[in-house]
């Protein structure tokens, strides 16, 4: 029996008082652990992904539908199109030393809510102590934080000239709860 994974919310993109919220399509998510000081590891990752792993905190790099986020000194999250994930995992497993690295498919562990609009940071400030507008001020930056006791990852999608767009990565089991909180929180935003 093969399990079929679908989006958690199955809701269309909706506008709530100037903030649009939608669950993005399923994507491949690969957690990679290794030492950035290991030249062979860095070279082999680069040859498979055609990208160099970021070694600076809270940075995202991307190329050809692949994004890599720095999660820690020895940990990265790679986001790929769902249909290319298995091939990329296979290539990584063939190139990397399993005694020095770990490759984990976390695709079905998390879902992604995309928040867009001028009021996104104001809405999030109702639930977070962190000033995301400051933390995510550079294009395509990343922030890991706690959203009401739930560990989350925020990724900025927009450039300075574009409207605010953030991807909120969270555990699938919390998606409906967080979605409902965001919808409720948007009800009394002053535009």
C-alpha cells in the first residue's frame, strides 16, 4: 500500500484584511547534516545541487528550483520540486560519505503557509516576540523562531521592491491551528 500525501488545509488562497494566506503545493524537503569545514562534503554537495551550501546564519540561496537554507553550523534544508526529490536524494547518497553526513527526507513532516501583503509583519507581531521585519530585512533571508510554542522557519521570498511574501514552514500537525490563528488575528488589522 502506498500512502498519498496531500496538502493539510486544502484551502484556496484567501485575502484576510490585506493579508493573503495559502498553503503552498507539496515540495521536496531534504535535511542535510555535515561539516562545512569538510572540503569533500562541500564539493560533493555543490556538484549534486549546483549550489554552494551557505555557511552564514539565516541565509537562503537558490538556483534552478532548488533552495538551500542554513539551519545551523552543520545543518541545511534543501527544498526541491516534489518530482525531483527522490533523484536528488539518490545522488546525494551516492556522493556523500554516510559516516560523516546525514541525509533525511523531511518532505511530509512539514507544510508551508505563504503569507503575502503589506500587513504581514504587523499580523505576525501579534504572535511573535521577534521583530521579523528587522530580522528578514534582506532579500531571501531566513529566521527560525517559536510561534506560540511551535518551532517554525520563516523564509522571505520577495525583493525590496516587491510586496512582502513570507513562507512559514511548520509541522503538518500544527498547520490548521496556526492558519486559524492567523485568520483570526487578521480580523482586526487596521489598514
